[in-house]
């Protein structure tokens, strides 16, 4: 399998690679690898080295950096049978793992040659300081630690296409020291380093497979309710008796197989400040950069009036959990105004001749109740509305559009956190604004006239400002006569209609004012006799 440096592997592929690595290391008798099964990989990254080098005892003041060809380890003979002892060095860029929890780092190399395939020497993997152009056999990079030793068993093949070493501790140490690169060295043990039969050659391009996980970050932008930032000092945000939705944005740097982010669990904890043992938690499931919600549907039953509560949130992936966020606080206020507002309207007074159902003004008054800052209202169970008082305990005036007939307006006082008072109900009547219809020959619900006999229909406005009418006659056989009339100066208009046949007919009339507002008359039904009526 050819691997591209810096790629993120599929879950099935990385599991196979890790299993192969562990199997190989265990068979080789590695002194570092644990026999415990590793956790399922969330993010395994494979990358090639960015540089390589090797030193030669016969050229003790030189170093070969990034030269083409393979690199030698141990003692090898040149064309004149002179012995050369070499050590190989490989550098990796490890900046991508800063802040990550390293589960396993596997160094792997391709063996390209051997002094004697019948012999399988132990090969050591060391972590060293970086090499430079001034490094050499005489002045090698400083050794920091031997991090693994392995030897391939005879059945492994020679040259071995895959030799693995556990570089986990070396990578962890380099990251802990704040380094940007990791330099690893392959060599034979000093005791056998000069034996030419044990020499090995490796491809200059090696790899590092890193199973790692970035712990989720501490959630940010905490909001207590209704999109408001949390408060951490007095005076705390005050909340009414309602369901509670806490929220915060979660963060995680890991990627899934398809390039998406890891699934995260956000845990919200809530407790009374004076009773921390009464702590309750709620969870939400989100991904990096999303806003998690801690929904406490039962908050009204969990809480009490005028009590201070605290909350915080943390995030977890399948391997790690973040620190808790800073603590947020709020105070509860479950007691609304005790009295209902007064409601009045000069446009729609109670117990007087009903005015037309046009828009009118209604005034709500808290009558000095100091904690009232506004009003909630609802006309005829329609869409609820809000109005702000002109001052604490003051009043507000709104414009509403009632319907024809009975109307019911419900109004509540509202305090600064949204608590409502008992309801005040204002019941009133409004008369129809539809135009009236009168006719000759043909009367409502009465047979008269007949096919071919004309009748005159007059439309008269109930409210001023009507400039035109839209009408339609629909006969029982489906025949429709429709048109638009321009109103006279007094707002009236007339049309002559001749029925095509006998039966019931439906007339629909809509008055239209100068602003384009329409008022529709009730359907008007009348009959047409089989024969013309006689006197």
C-alpha cells in the first residue's frame, strides 16, 4: 500500500496498520511495546520524513544530508574492502501534533540490503538532537534516549520490506519539550556495530504513523438564556419561571474519516449556589464549532423563587474530556405583578353603538404598579403582541384591527424578566364594514324575474373612502359574470345583470378603498323563476 505523507487514513486502514505494527513489534521482541490492545483510533496520521542523513567513520568530519540513495546502518565494506561504520538519522515535522494526546507513534522503514540474511541483528532506534551541516561521525547529534530495539525473526524475509519501531515515547518527549521536529536514528548496538555480516541498508524515505487525539477545548461563549451572555458577578441575570436553555460553543481539532469533526458530548451542570449537592446535569451531542444546548425542561420544578443558581459546561470526545468552563450565575424571579392592567378604547367603547371594524387604538395602564415595564396582549386568540410602558408602572397605546361582530382582547402586565400578571379581558363589538347590496326584480332568497330579465344591483359603502368594487355573479350551471366598477362620488355603484337561466345565483361583492384595503360583503343568494314573474 502506498501512503501519501500527511494523510488521514480510513478507520479500517489505520486499524490494520496498527494491528500489523503491534504484531511485528511483538514478534521482534520489542523492549518498549505493550501487549495491551490500543483504543480505537480516532485520528491516525501517516507522514514521511522531511530530511535524512548518515555518518561514516571513514569520513569522520563529514555528514551526508538528503543525498539520493539508501542509507547504511552498521559496518559495510567499500569496493576496496575498507570498512565503514554508519548511523542513519531521520527528521520529522511534528508541529501538527502540538497539544495532542499521543496514543501510539510507529516508526517504519523499508530494509533494502543486508550483510548476511542468515543473521538478524537487533537494531536500535534512538532519539537525538537535530543534525546540522556541522554534524559528523566525530561530532554526532547528541543522543537523548534509546526508545526502542527490535530484531526481525528469520521467517520475516530479507531484505524486510517493513521494519517497525515504537517511537511513542520519543514523540511525546519532543512535544513536551516544545520542539517542532523529531529526529530519530537507526543504528546497531555498539557491541556488534563493527560486524559487517550484521550491516543493514534502509530506504532514505521512512514513515511515522501517529495515533493521536486532541482533547476538546473548554467551551466558549456561554449563554444562560434567550441569547444573553452569562453573568459571573452581581447583579446576576434574572430569569422567570420557564424552561431553561443553557448554551455554549464547543471546540475540537480532530477529524473523522471523511474530513468532518469528531462527535462531541457537551455536559451542562446546574446547581443552587447554596446547595451544590443538588447538582443536575444534561447532555447534548454536537460537533466542533456548534452551539450545544443544555435543555432543562423541568427547571420550574427544580428551582425556587429568588434563589441564585450556578452552571458550567464541558465537552468530551471518545477519549478525552475538557476542563469545565468558568461558572456562570443567575437569580430566579417567579413572582409577577399581582394585579391586571386596565384596558380602555375611545374607538371601541363598551356598551355603545358598535363602530365599524376598522383599526382603532387601545390603551393599557398598569396604574402605578412599579415593577411593570410593559404589556402582553392577544386579540381574538390571534398572534400575541408586546407593548412597552412609557415608564415603570405606566401605560401604552396600541393600534389593533378587530373583526366584525364580538371581539375579545386579553392583556397582561409584564415585569422586567417576563413574568405576567392575571389577565384583563376587554370585550367589545364592531360592525361590519362590508358594502350593502340592494336590487330591483331579484331579492335575497326569493324567486323572481327569470332568464333574460335584467335586474339592477346597487352597492353602497358602510365606511368612507370606497373608490371601486369587484363583483361576480355565479349561476347554478357554473356561468360566471365578473367585473370591476368605479364608485360614484358618494362611494356607491350599480350594475345591471341578466340571468342566463333559472336556479340559484351567488353574488360576491368586494369594496376597495383608496389605499387598496378590501372589505367583502357576505354572499348574497337569490332565485330565478322558470318563467318571468307576472303582476
